[in-house]
C-alpha cells in the first residue's frame, strides 16, 4: 500500500482527515434532504475511496490508473492529468449530496 507510510504520521494524515470533511457534509446533506440510506452510504463510501486515492497520489507522488503508473518526477504531465481527474471526481462527490435530485 503506497499511502501507508503517510497514514502513520499525523502530520500528513491530517490532510486526509481534512479531505473527508466535505465528503461527510455531502453525505449528511442526503440525510437532511430525506434521501434513502443507500444514497448516503454510496456517497460516503465512494467519496472516502476517491479522497483516499487523491491523498495517496499527492502524498506519494505516484498516480496509477488504467493508463499506467506515472511518477511525479519522471512524467509530470501525465501524473498531474491523473491527479486532476481524481480531483474532479472528488469535487463531484463533495457536491453530490447537495445537488442530488429525486
């Protein structure tokens, strides 16, 4: 697991905790708005997974996807494209609970 050394140190793990706050707010918004529990669980689980992937990619400097594994120092453009895709997905999960319609 690439992110494990970063999770053992509170100085870097706190960034993951900060990434999880908007995900928790988005999941809580589905509860307040009266959606089914599956929507809340879905946003929470998928949001946590995406936040963890984003944290692992930024903290380790390694981004891995179906396109390949890219290191920040060797292939910075492909690395940052992968990180931007993760960031867009993360932002989508942060607003999903607020914009979800029945």
